[in-house]
């Protein structure tokens, strides 16, 4: 079976996202790249119940290489992002807080330093019909210099070098969306300015922030 490890990772990611409430039923799609091949979730598949054998393997032109289920309708978006970035995996869902922000505002500004792991503010890509080249182009632009973006009136997308990291970035995006929504409900959020962001990045690099280390 081609891309067996990637397929297993996608199935595990689907269960994790479903358990966390970031996907409901068939909403959303996932993919993982290995060289010139991409494993993607099938269209109409219940994300939390997918098995490795249910994934479809495509080449970078979108041609099916292995699998007997039609791939997600968002193949154009996934392939466009792979062509434009060095991502190893992509996660896309219709998680509630992220989608609410995408239906209402222009971005999630940097309200917490943890968002710097995503590259900074999370932009909202303009609306376009799902599965189209137009949507794919909007998403690629919104992702420039970022690990995540929102899709107007649609949902969220996150990247990573691995499936696990892409899932983590999607979870962080949803957390940031929920945090920002609560901040707006309380009043006017205080944002982190450029200098504060630069200071955090410098400190994180010096400390090895986010990694374990021996005493």
C-alpha cells in the first residue's frame, strides 16, 4: 500500500480532530505528502471513522495513483498549497470558533504570543465556492508566511511538516479563534505589537521554547 505511514497518520488525525470537536461527520478534509505523492481523505467520508485503506493517493497533478474512493472535493486547494509551500501535511475543518471568525471578521490578530507559532495573525481568505481553483488561489495567498488561515464563510486550514504538527496548528488556530471571540465579548482586546512579538521570538529561540530538555 503506497504511503502507508501517511495514511495511518491521516486516520489517527481524523480521530483526534473528531474527539476534540473540530470536525462533525464528513465536514473537513486532510492530506499528507511524501515526495511527489499525496494521500487524501475521501469525499463523503466520516472524518473520525476513516481507515488507512480508505485514503486515496494522488500525484501532484491530481491523478489517482492508488485507491478506490473518490478523493475530497478540495483536492485543488490541497495541491495548490503543496505547490506553493514546503508543507508535509494539510488539515482543513469547519471548526465552530474559527468559522465564526471567518464569517465575521478579517483576521485573528495577535492577542497571545502562542499565535507566533502560526506565523502571527491568522488571515481570512476571500470567499469562493468550495473545490474551485479560485478558492485555492485565495487560500495560497492568505497562507503566505503563515501556518494557518481562515476561509471566509467556510472554515480553517493549517499546515505542518507532519500530520501531527498540522493537526496541532489547526487546534492552535481554533484556540486562538475562541480566545479572540471571548476577548471581543469582554471589550477591546489588547494586541501584541511588533516589538513584543519580536521579543517573544528571540526569547523562544534562546530557550528552545516548546521542546523538552534535560536539567
